[in-house]
C-alpha cells in the first residue's frame, strides 16, 4: 500500500495529479508512473507500485524540477510517509493547518497593546523541513475511531513503535481527522529515541464519567507523558475530557493531560474542553512552550484550571484563549523563568501564582512575567495567593499591559488564603518581594475593591510597585478605594484609584504593626468580605467641585476651566491633579468642555484621561502644555513611554490655538538607540522616550488647529482607534531629532488627515500594521523622512495594511518621499495603495519600496515576507537628491511585489544634469506613460512562483 498524506506542489505548471510523475522529484528515491488521485489527510489510499506491486511510502516534493522516466522503480520499502506543505494555496489532500509552517498570517494584534509587535514563535528546529517526518498512524495499529470501541491498546502499540523508532529528523504519532477515539487512562513513557510530533487531528475522549472509569484509576491522569523529551504536540483536534459527571463529586478527579519530568515540550493549536479537573499540567518539566490553544469549560466547573505548572522552569504560554471554572493559568511552587503573554482569559478565576505554602510547605517562585493580555468577566485578575504557615519566597514578578473587563478582584495579593471556614493564624509565611503591577487598565465589579494587598503580619510584602493603574467601576458601579495590610512599596501618584494605603519604605520586622488604611467608604476583612458600605459620588476625586461652582455655560456647553480646579499655569507648579479633576467633571457632563486658557503654561505629569464619557466632549487647548523638563525631572514612578493618554474616548474633539511642547531636547541624546544622522553618521537617540499625545482604543475623534513641537518621541499616536479626523495641525521638531514621527497610526481605520504642516526628524506620517481606509491630503512634509507605510513584519510578525491614499501633497528636503518598508521574515500583505499628485522638492528617495528594511548592519536573509501588491504611483513630479536613485523597488525574492503601476512620474536631479536610473528587484508591474527617468527594470506580468490567494491571509 502506498499512502500519500499530502503533496507539495509549486509552480503554475503543476495541476493534474495524473501527470505528476513526469514533473516531480522524490527526495528519498524517485517514484514514477503512479496515479495519485484524491487522498484525504490520514486516509489509507491504496496504490500499487507499477513494477513490483509492493507496498511503499513515498516522499514527493517539486521544490526542484526534474524529469524521470516512466516505470522507474522505488528503492527500498522503509521510506517515511509524506508530510509536506502546499505553497500554492490549494489543499491537495486536506492538509491540516497545524502541519503548515508557522502561520504566514501570524497572530492578530491585540487591541489593548498595539505598541507591541507580536512575534511568531519559532517552531522546533526539526519542523523546519516537515516533509522528513516518519508517520505512525493509529489506524495502522488497529484503532477504530468510532468513539465506542476501546482504542487504548492501539494507542499503546503506536506509541511503542514511535518511541523506539530511530530517525535523524523526527517521528510522528498521528491521530487522523474525522474520527473519535475512546481511550482509557494511559501512560506514554519515554525517553524515546527520536524527536517526536504528536499530531492530533481527530477527537480524543475518555470513558464517560466515573461509573465508566476503570476501578482504582479515578484519580489517575488520563493522558500522562512521563519523561518525554523533544516533543511537539499539535493539531486541530479536540480533547474532550467529558467532565460533566465528575464536577459534583466530592473527590478530586483526574487531569486531561499531564507532562511529568519532560523537557523541550511544545504544545500548540489544540482544543481542550470540559476536563474533570485541570486541563493541562506540567510537573518537573523544563523548556516548555504552549501556544495558540483553546481551553473551554463552564465557569462553574470546579478546579478546571486551564494550565497548571509546578516545579517547571523556562516556560512560555502565549497567544491562547482560556475560559474555565478556575484559574486560566496557575503557577505552583518551584517555577521560575515563566513568560505568559497575549492571552484572552475569562470567564475564569484569572491568572494566579499559587496557592503556595499549604500544609506548612516551602514554596519558591521567581522571574514570572504576565503581559499583553485580556482578563474578562472573572473573579480575579492577576493574583498571588499563599497559605499561612508556609515558607519560601515569591519574587521578581511582573504583571504589565493587562486589560481588565468587569473583573471582581483585578489586582490581589492574599497571604491568608484558606478553603475552610476557619484557618488558624500562624506566624510563618511565604515572603512576597519585588512584585510589579504596570499599565493595568479597565473595569472592575464594584462588589470588591479593585486593588487588594493583604500581606502577612509577621512577614509583610515588600518592594511592591504600582504604576499606570487605571481601574474604574463597571457600568453603574461604585468607586471603591484599595485595601492594604502590611504592604510596602511605591506607587504612581496619579493612578486610578489612588493607593494611599500602600506604605512606603521597608518593613521594620516582626514588631511592625498592621496598617489598616483601607477605603474610607468600605471596610473589609482579610477575606474581602464587606463590613459596611457607603455610596460615594461617581468622581474618584473627593475634592472635585460641583459644576455650579467650577463650570460656566458658553454657547450651550458647560465649560470646566482647569484654573477653577486649582491649576496655577506658571509652567513650574504641578497642575496634573487639577487637570484630572476638570476631566472627571467634564467627562460626566453632556456637551462639556475642558478649557486650557490662553496666556498660561501648564506643567503636567504623565497622565491617562479615561472614558467612556458623556457625549459632546471638547478638549480646548488655548494655552501651553508642557511635561517635566527632561528624563532627570521625570518621576521614576511614571511611565516614560507616554505623556498624555486618552483611553476609551468616544466622540471627543481636541482643538485650539495653543501649543503642546514636548520638551524633547534632553531626551534625544540619550545613548541607547542609534539612528541615522547627517551625512550617514550614526547619532544616539531615545530609549523609552514618551509619546506626546496618544489616543488608545478610542473612536469618533477630531483633532484640529493645534501646534505641537519637540516631542521626545512620536508627537501623535493613534492605537486601535476608528473614525479619526485630523486637520490643520502644525508639528515641528529638528531634522535630526530621532524617532519624532509627526503622526503614527496603528490598528486604526477610517482616518482622514488633511491640511497640515509637519517637519521633524522621522516620518511625517507613519502607518503601522492593522490600518485600512486612510486618506491623507494636502500635507506639507519636510524636512523629514517622508510619508511611510511601515516598518512592517518585524520579529516575524503579521502585518495587514490596505486602502491607503496619499495625494495632493508636498514633500521637501527629506530623506524619503513616499515609502513602504517591511522586514524580512514577516507575513501579511500591503495592498490597494495610491500615491497621487505629489510634488517632490530635493528628496533623496522620492519613491521607495524596501522589503529588506533593517536597522543593524547584518540582518539574516529570510524567505517569509509581507506581500506587496496593487500599488499605484501617479503624477509624482519634482526633484531628487542625486545621492540615491529616484525610484527604488527592492522586493523579496520569495514574495515579489506585484501589480505596481507608474503613470506621469517625472523626477529630475536637484543639481547638475546627472540622471540616476531606477533600481528594481523582483518587482512586477506596468508603466502606463513615459517616466523620467525611464523605468525599464520593472518586470511584466506576474511571477510564476507567487503563492495563490496570499492576500486572504489578511
């Protein structure tokens, strides 16, 4: 029998399977005269060799062209099954996506952290050439896959064969699709002789409930992988734990999957649901990666943690969705170097460290990071929980860039964890040290305080840091102040809510008394049970005055003048609190205005203005706004990445004749980020320098009339916004000020940018990933780096940009004119871009398309690339700096640019008579009218090897 799992076909000439024999090259040995026909993934397709009628397995690849004669024999009978990729976009044999290379589309960018490029995790090195795998299909070992017959023995036999196989690349344990396999508790024991791929395309399920479970195994793990190393478990299949009949039992049932004493373990792409207890558990493992999995159980299913790790080191868990009846991820003792990112968690009990120290045990956990994630509709957000009586330490823990959506306890440290009604008080405790909470925003369920730090009387928490916290009650809720007990650390003075109960300094020791500066409106015991509650007004600031005192009515608008809230306006005094109070009042009032009056200069610290607000809000800037003067004056507790942030705002206009002065001069010379200076020299630049104005997750915005200058980094940034209108701005910074883009947009759509003057040290306008429907008109740009799409695809990320128009503009004395720049190794597409009616005045690179963008001397060549297609350049005229060619189309070898169109392009040297020729590389398109200089290097037609339907990735 000859089974072909999948076939890699490249090139437009490949089509009829009957003809494949004359156009293929067998990597292991040549195979000719075979009619392949239709073969679904995992099917046993019967083919007889034309010469010897023997069973054989072939390895077919057309990556290299070769011609063979009919009836050439197959050498050997032990060749591996075929597992190869289809690069044409056609699934010849229903190849599962999980067997493809790391997804060319990459991961979608998350809405709460648009500044972060999401890298694609590299696969294990043995998956770089997946067509070299040897496959063991459980059907060949007697499995039925009907969901009724017990297939356990077939799985055991398959595992034994896989584990004993010795091959230089890897072996695959295949669970084929469209079948359901009933399996009793089973131990897959290693170590094995080769690297493994455990490919799950079908459905796995245990006996249905405790009555069907084998005697004396009810607490045994269902699928246990013991001492297995160098294994990838992946697929599109489902592991259904059938936990419904277990959840009401008083005993502790089993877990779905447990990895014990393993290393170099990769789990990705799978779906798990309804485990009787924990879904995936790692015990005493090292070098673990979990990616792109989905775990779902009802929110009232007990102890159904998504992923639990214990005594496990160097673990990564990312890009996954988990909704369960317990913790999405729980971290037990003995864990260090754990990174959890890009998770969507909830409903659940959040992401937890602990519980630790139960039964007077010792627990040590360190170097844990949880970042760039969403936690929604959950009992807890990020949590550390320890029992009294334990010992050990939790240290070096970071929770950052996390969005909370209606979470009961967004931030919680509980050193009095107890599952019984009464737990005895004990003096010993697990020490909690150096825990950082940064940029945690969103809403909380106001039945409990948003921040709860209940630390041990005998061993207080120390070195806690809270910065960039902005937590508001969910719709209609009451503002609650944090609760603290024996918690020492530092906090951002302008976090919401403020945390006055966090004690500064260092705990003095066991004699230190418990500080109980809990909420003035609510008192809680250590288990977060409310003792009494008094309703507060909606504003989190108790000093906010009523509109009747601080507001006036002008043309139907209620005006909140920041001076009426205590702002001094001398450019020296800190006016931050007055601005926050004015904002809080205006935000709650229909048709209101925050007024920054003319003739005053207001110094403001890094601040987040949070919505949603009532309709008709206006931010009128007629005076001058300035931040602290340089990095030395910037408070250490404040974020150095942003100055003024507008978060979750809908329907606001920011306008006026005032000035926003970023005071960037002292930031630009920080020696940590190189950039290009004059005459090709390298100059230092900013690192963690603040963006002047950032709009984040906002919509229906209008910004007009303002003057903005000298930002430390970007002047304006729009992240995850929609329906943005920008008009009549003036943005200025020196030509050598690094990274001072005028306006940057990312994951933002339906943007109109009109009638503005921009001159700076970087792009006048830069368009990042996730943008579409952007219209840019009547811009005077320069000196600058021009108007750019990109850079895109850095760190193997996926980027999608489409429907961009730049027209009726002037670009002068700039390094670039109109530019598209992408990194090698990225994926996604840039399409439907129009550059029309643009005048160039002494521009070094008027038209530039660069798919080899790199900021270091040596960037490695990579085959993956962002696809660029349907780019139109029309009526682009003017002069260029002769140090570079006027047109440069440097496209990817593996992903050429297509459908480039040039019409009425006339570019002359700014000085002298020397006319430089354009440069093209792998660039396909048409020239509709004679260009100056002529473009003869553009290739006609379309590339033969371009993957089909590639734009569908976006």
